[in-house]
C-alpha cells in the first residue's frame, strides 16, 4: 500500500526549511547516519539552508545519486563540483561518496558504488525529479530492479540539463546513477519538486499506478515517502 505523503509549501525556500526540520529531527533522534544526496537547481536552497544552520553532520556519511560520465570534480559541470561548491566545502561530513564518472572501468565502478551503498544502508535519500519524471538518472523504461548503472540520457534530459552547462563544455550523453532498487533501499525518501514543469511528474504519482515510463512512480512501492512541492495538486 503506497503512502506518499505530500506537503505543500509556498516557495522553494519554505520547502528547504521543511527538509531542514526533518533532518534536524532525524539527527536529534539518532536516526541519521547515512544520507543520500541529490543535485540540480532544486537543491540549491536546500544546501543553502543546511550550510547556514548549526546542524552537525560530522557523524553522517553521504552518497550522491549520480554523476556524468567523463567529468572530473574540477569541471564546474560535474555533480562532484556542485556538491563541493554548495555543501561539502561548507559543512563537515564523516565521509562523502559520489560515483566516479572518470573511472577506467565504469561497470566496475558501478558495482563498487552499489556495494558501498548497500553496506552503509541509506537512512534518508533526498530526491529531485526531471521534467520527464526521472529520479536520479533513471530515465523512462528503467526497470524496478535496477541498481547502480551507466545510463544513457534521453534527448529531453540532455536538452533540459544542458542549460546549466558552463564553459561551452558539451553535456555527456551518459551518466552513472543509482538504480531504482538502490534508491528504494533507503529507509525514508524525500522528494522535492518546485515549479509548473514538475506538475506532470507529480500528477503521475497522484494517479497511483507504477508506470515504468515515469520512474518517479516507483516511489509508490515504498512505504515512507514525503513529497515537498509548491504546486497545488488539488
Ligand atoms: C538531473 C538529476 C536529477 C534531478 C534533475 C532535476 O537530471 N540527475 O537527480 O532531480 O536533474 O533538476 P532540477 O532540480 O534542476 O530541476
């Protein structure tokens, strides 16, 4: 039985505040040792709030959802760079993990990452959503039992995400990403979605049926999901 709980907020900043409160409570109750993190513009106010807060993450290990193939942490377009810029350079964590998009053997890197993730056990996984309903880089059609893998990005995702690419660097067409099973292994999932472009994806969740072509709907198979949005979905 699905239990996606929707929380409506007035702004991304209020959404970030909600997520902060949730993390604070989990930390205070000693329920947060391993935190899954996400990237994208949605997460900027979230990380701003966390870095400005007094929360202590020095006992928290993080795992990021995904990384572009071929980009190193020194590329401003890599997710490693994004994380350093917005969070890791400002808050101390016990350990941070991001898939290595320049590993010599990408399949071996996926296996290594998935194993590390399963050994650690995610307490909370933070998620955004793509306009086509993807979570992490699990594009339409990704199966429910997928674990960390190399994904080929759709034209839609390449189009949307390339707007953030700097320095004329071409957006990679592939990425390493946690799979659906990796994400659903977290004890608690919190998805943030702001703005009209995310409405179709959230409407699919409200329809209440898992649809492989909208990978966000796999969240319906998890029993502890919070969706924070500024959209009025009634
Ligand atoms: C990328 C990431 C997703 C993220 C999505 C949304 O595709 N792989 O994890 O949810 O972007 O990005 P934004 O927050 O910029 O809308």
